[in-house]
C-alpha cells in the first residue's frame, strides 16, 4: 500500500462519515475534534489516520463503509499504518 492509495481510502472514509450527521458527530465526539479543525486539516495524515482508526474501532461501520465504497475491509489497517507513518514523519520534520 502506498501513500496515495492510503490517502484515497481515507478520503473516501471521511466522505462516508460526513454523509451521515450521526456518524460524523460520533467521530467528532470520540476524537475531540471540532468541525473547524476537521475542515482545516481534513487532508492531513493525522486526521486521515484518525478517520481510518475510527472505522477500525467499529466493525459494523467498517463493513458498511467497505461495502458502500467497494474497499476490501482488510485494506483499512494497512492504509491506517501508512498514514500513521506519514504523520509521525511529518511530526519529526520529514517530508
């Protein structure tokens, strides 16, 4: 899994969450993120990793997303790992 694939999956997952106010509200409540922060940082590895982590914590929601977006559920954890690594790298000042 490369960074572009991971980002694409995570952006689809974010759109999935945003398509339902209850799902989005739950994500925001559990992450402590506000709507403004989400909007400002939606494409950052940190937020995209949080989105995928959120799905990984809720198997039923993960399966609904996977079916809805035709993304095999077994791709979510590797995509999350790639985004976590990108976030750690950017926190260290990497590219």
